[in-house]
C-alpha cells in the first residue's frame, strides 16, 4: 500500500468510527439498540470477510465460530459464574482454538469442497448444541442471570442493562477489530494473505507457506467471529441454538457480499443495510427472509464486488 | 567454468501418474555456476521433472539432494527458501497488483528466507526491475503488460529471490526475436550469480546459452553433454526425428 | 418389544427413508455430475413438490388416488419448469462458476421457501394417501402406503437407469458429464443440456416430495432435512456417480433408520454428518468413488 | 383502532415483494408503516405472535382471538377511556427473535404491556428480557416456570392454568378410570419436561407409575421409530405433541397400535388445529383428551361460550365460520382473550393512563384474586395467585364419540392447586 492510500484509509476508517460514536447522542432508543446489534454483527462480518475478502476462502459455516464465542462466554458465566471479562477472554481463545483445529482439517480442501465441508462442520456444531441440551438447554437456550448483567472492573461498575453502556462496549469492540484488521492488512503478513488470494501457486513458489498463511487468517477470522458471539451473549444476556444455525452463516456471507468482500468497511456497510432492511420488512410480512434470497442473487449476478468493491473499482482504487 | 561441487543431484527420481511413467528413474547432476538446458520431444517429462525439483509435484520414488541436503520430501515453499526458484511455463503473476508490487512480494519472500535483517525493500525491488528493464513500468498493473513484458516480470521475480538455482520453464516461448536477444544477455548476467536450469524448445537459444545439455525422452535421461556433443549424438537425432 | 421385531421395524423405516432419499439424491447427483453445480436449493424442490401435491389434492375432488395421480404428473413438471427458468435466468449467467452458483442457489433456497410461506402459509397440511390400509404384523401395524413408496422408488430408479444407459438423451448426458469440452466439440449442445438436466434433477426432487407428502404433510420448512441427507448420500456415493448414490442412499437410509431407533436421532445425524465431512476431506472421491486421478 | 392485520398483510405483500424499489421506498419512510407512531392517548399493547415456525397454527388463532378481544374492549369504551391499540410482531416461534421482539416493543413502539406469548421455550428466553426492561409481560403458555418462581415480577399468567396444575388435577381420574401403568410421549423441551416431571409425581401419588418416557424433538417429522419404546406392560398411553407434524404423529401412532390398543389419554395439543374427521383418526374413537376449553360446543353450552365463539368467528365444531376446514386451537386461544380482560381489570384498578404507571399496573395485578365466569372469562371461573402470578381454573377430560369430543369429567379449581415457595411480590419493582 502506498503512503497516500494508507493515509486515506486511515482517515476514512477514523471518520466512520467518529460518526458511529456520535450517533448514540442523536439516535432514538430503538435505533441505539439496533446500532448496538449491528456493530456486534459487523464484527462477525469483519471476521468472515477477513477470510473471504483477503485470502479468498468462502466458508459456509462461520456460525460455528460465532456460536463458539457465544456459548464459550455464556456457558462459563451461567454454569460457573465467571466474571464477564474472564468469560469474554475465554470465549475468544476457545473460538480461536476451535478455528485452529477446524482450519487444520478443512484447509486441506479447496473451493466447492471447502464450502461444503465448512457447512457440514457447522451443522455438526449446531447439532451438538441441541444434543448437549443439559448444558446448553438446546433450542430454548439460556438467559444469563441478573448477576451477569453488570461488569465490575477496577472499582467501576458497568451496567449491561443500560442501552448506552452496551452501545459503547459494542463500539469499542468494533473499533478495536477494525484497527486490528487494518494494521494486519497493512503489514507484511497482510500482503502475504492477499497474495495467496490473488495467486496461490505463485505465492508458494516465492517461498511462502501458503497453508500456514491461510490457517493464520482462519484463526484470526474465527477468533473475531467468536468475539462477536461472546459480545452478543454478554451484552444481550441470551444464548440459544438459533445463533449456530445455517442462517447465521449465510447472514455473514450476505453482509460481506453486499458491502463488498475484500473491503475493510464493506461488512459494516452490509450489516447496516441488511439488518435495517430485515427489521423493516419483518414489520410488513412474515416472509421477510425473502429479502436474503433476492439480495444474494442480485449481488451475485450484477454486483459481485459488492457496494464498496464497485466503488473501489470505479472511483477509489486506494480503498483497502 | 563449472565448479566440481554438485549443487543438485537426483538419483532414481520417479513420478508415475496412474500407469503413466512421466519421469522414470532419472539420475541427474547439476554443478554450481553452470547453465544447463533440458531438451526433449513433447511429452518427454521435462516439465514434470522440473516440477519434481521445485516441489510442485511429489516424487513417487528416488531422491533429490540440493546443496548437500535431501530435499525430496520438503514442500515447495521450503525449497524456495533454500534457494530453488521456479518461473512458470505459462506466466503466473499477480494480475491485479502493480509490477512493483509483484516484485516486492518476491523480495519479501527472500527477506523471509534470510531472516529479517535491515533490508532496503525499495532498492531491492528497483534493482530487480532494472535488471530486466521494467523500471519505467513499475506502477503498471501487471495484467495489463504485454506478454513479453509479463515474461520479463516473471524473471524479475525469480531474480528478486536471489536464488542459488533458477529454473526457467520455456522462458522464450511467445517472445519476438528482438526480445529473445535481450533475454539471452539477461540470462548470462543471472548466471554470474546463480546456477540456471532451463527447459527450452528453441534450439538456437539452447545452443547459444547452455554449457551443457541433458536430453529427456519418455521420462528417462537419454544423453548429456556439451552442445556440440549433443548435436552430434545419433541417439538424440533419432529421438527427435523419430527415425 | 423383542429385538427381532424391533430390528424389522427399524429396517422397514430405514428402507422407506432410503427409497425417498434415493430419488432425491439421484436428482442432486445428476445435476452435480453433468453441470458441476452444487444445488443448495435442492431440498426446496422437494418441498415444492409436496406443496403442489397438496394443491392438486385439494383441487381434485373424488377419490384421493386421483389427486395423487395428478400430483405425480404435474408436480415434477411445474417444479421442473421453475428450475428450468432459474437455470436460464441465474445459473447460466454465472457461467456455472462453482462458488457463485452455490451462493445463487442459497438465494434461490430463500426465495422459494419464503414465496411458499406467502402463498401457502406456515401450516403443515396433510395429503391423503391414494389408498389407506394398515398391514398387521404380529407385533405392530404398518402403513401399506409406505411399502408402496419403496416399490415406487425401485421403479423410478429403474427408469432413471434406463434413460441414462439406453436412450440418446442419456448418452448425451453421460457425454456431457464425462467431458464438457469434448462433448461440445462433438456437437452436443451442452448449454441446453444443462438446463434440461437442472430441470430433471428438480423434477426428481419434486417426485420424491409427492411420494413423501402422504407420510409427512406439506410444510414450507420441510426442505432442510432432505437437502442435508442427500448431500451426505451424494458425497459418500462419490460426487456424480449414480450407482454410488443408490448404494449410499440405502446405506444411509438403513443405518439412519436403525441408529435412530437405537440411539437419539440427533446423535445419529451428528455422527453421520461429521463422518461425511471427514470423508470429503480425506477421501474426496467418496467411499465408493474411483481412486484419485 | 387496531390495525387489521390480515388485509394489511395482504396489501403489503403485494406492494413490497414485487420490486426492490418498493422495499427501498418503504425503508425510507418508517413513520407511515405503523399507526402506532402517530397516535397518543391510546393504550398500546404489543402481541408477539407465532405467525411462522412450529407454533404457526396456534399463532394464527391467537392473533384472531386477540384482535377480536381488542375490538370488544374498544366497543366497550376502551380502558380508562382510552382506546386500545394492538401491535403485532411475528417472532417465528424462535426464542432468539422472541427476545428481540420484546426489545422492539419496549424501545420502538414503547408499548404499555406485552401479552400473548405462547410457546414456553420462547417465553423462557423472553421473560428475563421483559423483566430487565421492566415491561409488564403477560404469557399464555401454560409454562410451569412461572409457578416455580423462575421468572420475574413483571411476568404474569392470568389466562391459563399451568401444566403442573393441569396434570395434578387430572391424575386421580386417569389413575382410577384408565389405568396405573402409563407411558408418556412428549416433546423434548421444557413444556414436555413439565409434563414428564409433574405427571410422574402426580400419578405416583395415585399409586400408579410411569413405565415409559419417550421424548421426541419438537421438530421431528417421523415418529414410528419412537414407538417400539412403548413397553408391553403399558395400560395407558399419555401423549402430548406440538409442532407442524402433530397429525403425522397421531396417524403413525394409530398405524402402529392397531385395534388392540391400550387406553389413550392425549393432550389436545396433539390434535390442536386438526380436524377429527380425518379417516385415519378413527382409532381414536373411545379415547380421551384433555381440553382446557371444549372445542365442540357441549349440550350445556354457556351464553359466554356462545358470545366468545361469535366474536372470534368460530362455529360449534371449533372451526372457522368462514372455512369449516380451518380448525381453531380452541383449547388454548381463549387464554389470550381472558388475559386481555384481566389486564383491563388491573389497568382500571390502578387507573392506568400511561407508561409511567407500569409499576402500579404490576401491583394492581398482584391484588387480583377471583375471576368469575363471564363474557370476559368464558372458559370458567378462576383463582389468581398474586404471589406466584399464576391463575388456576378447571380442566376438562373429553371422550371421542362419533368423531367429536364430549366432556366426561371436569376438575374443580381446588384439584389443581399446589404448594410453592414462589413469591414475586418480594422482588424489587
């Protein structure tokens, strides 16, 4: 990346974050709540995009990592009464570890096989949630106890039932993940990742360990998705098997494709549009999931690069 | 010219695809500093042979030793790190990256090999581009280059790796006569620092460049020698003319 | 119940499941074999078949068998036509790019499912079997219609075999499956073959839907299970291999029938899905497929 | 005042689903979508309804009943002089969306109370959220969680008796009349577990025992494979099933058992919304069902039942007056009607005018005790326990005779009372 491109991207990301931060002062209650949810889901989509957009691997099973974070955090809080920061840390580690193990297996496959195998592993994870109902309470799920709705940290108390607190925590996580990904992509390792995406064979013949490069991104992606899941569990206080279902994997794909795979801010944009659209449509019809189908097909047929990807192609080649 | 230390030795090297014996027991020795050409009719197993050397294809049998080390089971990227560079028969570059970025990836690859010393990225990149004469196109998107220039970029990436052994797979294919002239002097420059192994159909190029020539037919080594020895070899003539 | 009758019942249940699975998976396998398209919307074609059967049954008065017979004909035709149109409008434009077609068929899945929700509603609705007679075994009773399903599946699989092996259409399909480029060079209109194959695959799914609906009721979410199971069958049987598909369907149907009687059905599904994922990683040509080329 | 959801839906489907442009236009104009935004001075009630998912057949009728009840209330002059506005959201019978819908009611529509949640898995997830948001939350789900003290001060069940009370009150009759060795078939989630746990205890107290427990996942579509687990010593099969495949379940049970069946006692849930005049259900003749509220108008039908049927649009066979094949979920849906009237009563007691008085509404609810049989409570008289937030009423046991259900036994309210330590009034408001 050239210096000016680096500056532009940094500036753009900064502006978006500042904007998101100040939105909490002007949005009505419901939209603060929606905003919180969107930012957490954006972290999930960011994690998904790290894999699809920057190493070119399309996973159909990312709900499994979201769920790993969700249950990693939720179950330790629910059953063992862990403090929320400890549960969050554990959940991120657990999903990273899961990604390491799953990645080591599924990265032996490519393209269509990769998609199907990730889908199947996610299905196994979903069924596991149902099967170990003694711990997870299956489809019904668990609500975190009242004691888990506040964080005590360095003498201060954060009340998680406060909408503004939740908004800022979600904002902090999103900002952190965006910056992390930005730094990673601007680094030498990030260059290797995109090199793998652009031309795997060539990259290997330049002396790079392609498998390790993919695995590294897979773990980063899984950990980020897991962080989103953990945040979702702790902020909203409910965990259930729906979060592990196929539809959640598809939503991550949808957000990313719509916003633009391989663009830093695309997933965020995709989440904003999609979640708002789904929310509005659900007021009008029960068949609101129709929009998922329509958007998927429209994007894949006419805008395969997504919104930001198309903008990058036409007007802003510096966009990361 | 050739030193006596063998850089690369294969013994009994085999590669079978199902029932097809693409490479069938090749004993081959390459010395440091030489320019070696491999020739042979179509389907003789030349590309498979160099793929085995570079690690892109796994050997069914036999061993490969490089600089005294057994590399038979090493994955390709590790062989690159040990100094075997390979340029593809069909140009294989990062189509969407700029020419300079293409070379930078190669420089980064080398940096990883020598282990992160203070390293002038841009100088290394510029040097490799200058060596092949692409300096003025550094910011062009690689996919938009003319074919001949893409081949040169391919070689620049090989150079930027600063390999001990550079394998060139049909480097002159599709080049014009003027470009070939240019190419010949380029390879001679490279050969001052690295050993060169090339697969080539253009006999004029082979005769002009190679110190020694190896001839492959049906996966086996038929003959080996200096250009004039090979030119006079009856068996080689028979293989080529199909007597 | 004693172990013997227990196993007998499990076997019957397994065979019924295998029968339906065979037809569904054959459709999926055909589409993958010829077009190299992984059709994630395949389960929705089963669902559509069942829903159309319900419409047929409620529109045709008289004996349930008449409605059923009508459904057997029109369901595959209508669903085939829908599939044909989606192939022309979507898959063809994507040039059958494997990844893009998966994403597109996921989109198709939601569109079909949610459209049915709008038109047909969220309820599960029953369709009467063409005949109703319970066979009395000493230990339990069993619906004769379920046995009919097994027989019907054998007939349909026989017909598929005949078409593929003995007719010109089958020859063309096999040629296209073997090598698209060469087939094209020999003047086979591979492009048009694709559309027909996609329609035929969907038609088979619809047929399975019609057969299963008197046992299961028509419901807009009923496509998920057949999709997953036929994926499993097609992968175990070797992608695109028809005979492998049949063997795998019987194996999976029987083992699932027996395992779910003995253990928890969730556990059975979990273990089989995991095994299949591992098969795909370590034996990508399936358990019965040919060795790696 | 309330929005006529049916025509509204039909209209919106036509409008939006055809073009993406239409959807985009709607996105940009949130205010016109909901009457709720424009109006003040009404009492806004949120109803999370299972329009889709496994509870859809219940949801359709809950929505119709709630709509009818709101209409009656408004015709009576509303509550405290304010008209009632009903805002319906679909929760897909999904616990996760259940919690989100509660949030939406609280923060977007700012409703005064939420009522009508049915499936207990959704209730279990949504109730804590309602408590956190301090949103009065009235459930119609039979969930025993409430009586066990596991929910919170803002959650009430004033319209229908919980499972624990239902099975406790009927166990003596089952043990005496049908048999002592019972095999239970139930859905594998907390509603089914309530049946399992409380009935097992209740029949034990009668000197009987549960000889087989067969749990079936609520999303299952094929059941024959579960039946071999029925032990041969079974005298009574006790079944309760939910979800889209209930009819398949009962049919396959019939196929499997044949004519030499043991006694069968089912919860009407297994055939709720299903026509008894289905040929393959003949084997049920002479078997028994629990009904909270008899689907078929009985010989001694009360005027209140007539009124209720007329307003909701249900005929004497429990089917829609518009479509004789559209069978209602009669034994459950009365609860949303009765719940609304209890809410009305509590709002009138506390002279409720708006959001700020939610706490008064809660305490007013806790002061209610007896509910007389009336148009407001057509199912019968009830006792409301202000401490446990749970209501208790009579249960009916009906026999299938000539393809219809005839009540043969009605329990007293006292039969279903049980002891519990739960006391929500001690929780902070």
